[in-house]
C-alpha cells in the first residue's frame, strides 16, 4: 500500500491555490506548516488512516523543485462530471492542461480521465471509472 506521495514546489502559496481547488473536493483535509502542505483523508473515530496522504513540500536540498519525467499522481473523482468540474477548477487555479476530460479507449470503456500540470510542472490525473456511467462503447 502506498502511504504517501510527495511533490516538490518552489512556490508553496501558488501550489496551495492549485491543490485547494482539487483536493478538498475529493475529501482531503489540509494541514499547513513550515514544512509545506499536507493533505490527508479524514479518519473516522476508531479507524485507521486511509492512504495515501499527499504532501507538497519545498525541496530538502534547497535546489529548485522539478517534475519527474514519467511521474504522475492520479486522484479518483466521484463521476465523469466531477472530473470535468475538477479539471476546470484546476485550470482556473493556475494549472495547465495536459489532456482534456474524456475517454481513453486504451484503458477500458469506462475510464474517463483528464490530465493536468500543477504550477511546478508535476503531472496530475483525475479519473472516474464507474461502470454505472456511460462508457465510450455505449
């Protein structure tokens, strides 16, 4: 199980604007400190944390943050409409489009996804694969 994912950011305020447009809508809660941004899903009383957490931090070595070539973090949305809404919100919050919301036939008939870059250039996917929604084969 993946426990957490961390991406680097040189401008934490700019990253916060971007990620706050997405992650609270996916039920992630933000805690903020001098070490950066920490997003986690709420933990019901008496239950274990649900992973993964997502962190946005300055680099530890002090050099500029950079996006990994081939690295991507994907977040599951509630529906195809939720993917569209979050994609639009992310663009309005400083993200860059890397692939408009839609079906990708190579991933199956119900895989509906959009791709973005955060302000630092990290690649983010938002997807829904609900078999109860229309698919590209319908």
